[in-house]
C-alpha cells in the first residue's frame, strides 16, 4: 500500500485530498499547477524551463513493493503512450514515449451525442440548423487558457406562441463552473461546491468569493428591465425583459433573449481549443400555465456571426457554435373561451361546457359535463359563469327552450372573448364586428394580444377602432391594446370584471350568402359553435357539432407573465 503525502508542481485531478491512499482507485491522475499547458520547443524558442514540467511526489510505502507506476499515459487522446520502458538492475527508473495518435477522432461524450469542439473541423461536418418552437444557440466568443466567454441566445421561432418567465438549465460535462454572468442570473449563487470540490483544489490561487455559480445543474433566469443599464450584470443586447420572448411576427425587437458567461474549465481541458458545450438542456417557465418544452441535445453548427462591439460595420465570428432545438410537447391549461352574438338574434351562443376544464368536485348542485351550453341573454355576459344559471333558466322559459334533465356545467374560464355583429355600420360599403374581452380572473394581464385567424373575411379587413392591428400571412390578424389599454384589469368584488372593447371594419364585398364559421380551436380539435352571416338578415346557432365544409375563424388570447391560451 502506498500513501501519497505531498507534491510540488501539480495537483490531483480527481476529487481527492492529501494524504491519499493510491490503492483506493485503479489510477491516479495529475494536472500541472500553476501552469497546466505544455507548449512546444518551437513555441518557446527552445527554452527548456518552458516546455518541460516536473512534478515531485512524496509518499509512504508499506511492505516491499516496487514504487514505480505500472503504466503512464496522457489524458489527451490525441497522444498514444503505449510504449513504456524500465531501467536499472532493480528497476528504479521508467519512461514512456508518447506519439501522435493517427486513429484519434473528436471525442464522443459517453452521455450524449455532443462531440468535443475540433478547431480543424470541416465545414461539411456542421449540421444544418434546425427549426422548432424555440432554438437555443451556445456560442463561444473568446477562448483563454483554462476559460472561455460564451453567449447563450434563446430565440422564439413559433408564429404565435410567446414564452414568459423563461428558465434555462443544463448539465456541465467536465466540472466547469460559471465565474461571471451578464444579462441573466442564476437561481443559486455561491462557491461552496467549488471550494470543497476539484475546482478549489486546482484553482488554489483563485478568489472564489467572486464566483457566480458552481452547480453541476445551474438554472438561469432573465433580469428585470431596470437592470439593463447596470454595468455589472446588464448591457447585453436582448437581455433584461423579465423572461418574456414574443413571436417575431408580433414584436421584431423582443423575439430573442441573450446572456453571456465567463466559464472556467478543469483539467485535462485547459487547452484553449478544448471546448465542450453543456448538455441535457431544459427550458421551462415560471408560470404553471405555460407550455412544456422538450429540448434536443446540442450539435455543431456553422459558427454564428455577431455585430462588432466596436461599432464598425463588420461581423465577428464565434469560435464555436452549438444549437439546441426545443419543441412544445403539450398544451397549457386553457384560461379563455369565445362566445358569439349578433343584432339579428337575441340569444348569445355562450362558451362551450367545460371549455376550460371542469373541476373533479363542485360545491354547487350536480351538473353535466357533456350537455351543450344553454343559450342566454346578452346581459348575462356581464356575469361570471357560476352566476348565470338563473338568467339562463329564465331565458329558456321565456323562449320555450327544452332543458336537459341535468343542466350543463359552466365554462370555468377566467377570460371570455365575445364576438358580436352589430346593426350599425360607419359606411354603407362596410360592416363591422365588435370584440369584447371580459376578464373574470383574479389577476391583471399586461401587454395582452389576440390572434384571430379568419378566412375569407381576412381579405376584407381594412381598419380598427380600439385595437392596434397587425396582419400576418394570408388569414391572421394580431390585435393588441393601444398604449393606454394594454392593461387588462382583474375582476373586483367578483362582480366587476376588467374589460376592453374594440371594433373591426370590413369592406362590404362578401356575397349576401357568404357564411363564416366561428370555431373554438386547439392545436388538435375544433368545435363549431356558431355560423354567422356577416352580411345578411339571419343567424344560425346550431346545438350540434357542425358538419360539412366550413371556413374557420379561430381565436387565441395571449398575455404577459407566461399566459398563452390555446
């Protein structure tokens, strides 16, 4: 048994303390300290002190055994150290000759398919960039001996879905740690894991009080807007937006988020071109109502280009780039529904039964989750779903509607969108539709927007009053509140909802018999709730699922703080 007591010129690479019993592991790994790089004689001008490194070991040996190692190899697979020689009558000296390994290929991580960066990589080895709901770029901007500067960019590629309160986490491969971060912050700060780990043993001269995070699974969160001009943690383009990333077609200036990190590496990866990206990326939101994402493993892509920070009209190319693609795996909890009304019918087609899901247990009388919703008068829209029963019953009695044995449950939605066809036009050659957003939820929504997909009426839209409107593609309108109406207030006293109303104007070019079906849609299902004649004297309110060929208008409501309603 041999016990290693002390050493000069190096440190133990693994997480071991001195004195160390060498029989506890199949091998002992050393790294140079304080200089871990070994330059070539040509690079040092033949200076023997610079291209030769000595590690002196002192230890205690129990029993009569040969203290010489059985094998010596370099931790770099680019070198083959298979030839070992012993010298002396009783061997007291050994040497190993290491030659370049012609069979070496870029190192493959045992956990994922991510290869170590190779500075000689051929452009043909880069994979084409993928498209998904969210893409993440991990770019190494600068490299130093033992560290590198990386930028992480999150880009929203989805057409309509916004990401609010993003949280990004990953797993380090090689005991790396974040020394400094700008443009975001980690959920946990501190250096205790470094101080008592291999990082503290190797970087013995480092002041770890300045280290940001030493976790193997760090989690990053965006900064608030007021920290953007902070010279210590801000001043990174696309940062500091409370984690909100809009679709590019909705807002061309806020469809990205970015932050930069100074990452320190550990032996044997101290060479400036020995680079690994983290793996096991996880993208989530601070809001439980948002989508869930599944992210791929990072893969090599052609290095990204960035504007020159000096202000010159040129681009700077990253040293190495990886891409991660994240796709939506489920739909969030529905929080809104759509109702329909028109001047030529006194009844309102309400939201469908359990449009936002029905609770497993209800405190009120039993209700049916399968019965179709009851028609109701227009003033019932100003009452919450659980307070409309009496009005619905009175309306059914007045109009001689047949009631089911068990009344249908409510819609259980916090927000109701009502699409109404009024009997007034501003111009004889135009007609208008009025959309009202009624917030029965216990929270206010900032910077909300509504996506309305309509065909063929989309081609006839020409103006709006009460909304800022963006046209998208060939069939979609994006409706947003004006400067003074982008804040949808919460309900007060359970009786006074927050409301916003606006009017959409259309050209009167659609035929007299042109019908448009209003459909409440998710990504996988649709239910016809009403067929309205946008120009005419009639309105059909079917109480069954629609059949036949129909045109579709779908509504999607979005708001800040991770609420995407599909």
